[in-house]
């Protein structure tokens, strides 16, 4: 299995449910590291990231950010690299 640090990382906003969550699973299943995001900060959000990571064998983190706020967007990108 390739080194998880050498993989590309996908940031999927609005990804703790619905279409965003489906995209996160698809990209993780294709072997990409994932950053999932929504504006909430709950234990369930971080547990979801851990579940996706375990299921697909990739690195997955959850970062809370409100995409309507420029500072949150910049922080999301900075924390993702």
C-alpha cells in the first residue's frame, strides 16, 4: 500500500452528509486522503472522519469551517496541507 503522505488530498466541503459525503467516500475509495468539512464542530463529525479512514485505509480529517467566511476558508486550506 502506498505511503498515505504521498497521496493527493481532496477537500470536500459540506461533506458530513448527502452528496458531499458520497463524494468523500468515492474519493477515499479511490485512494485519496480526505478532508471533510461542515460548519459544525461535533464529536460525530470527527467520528465520521475516523470511520471513513478505517473503511478505506486513507487519512481522513474533519475541519470545521463556514464557507461563507473568507477567514474560515483560508484556515481550512492552511490546516489541510
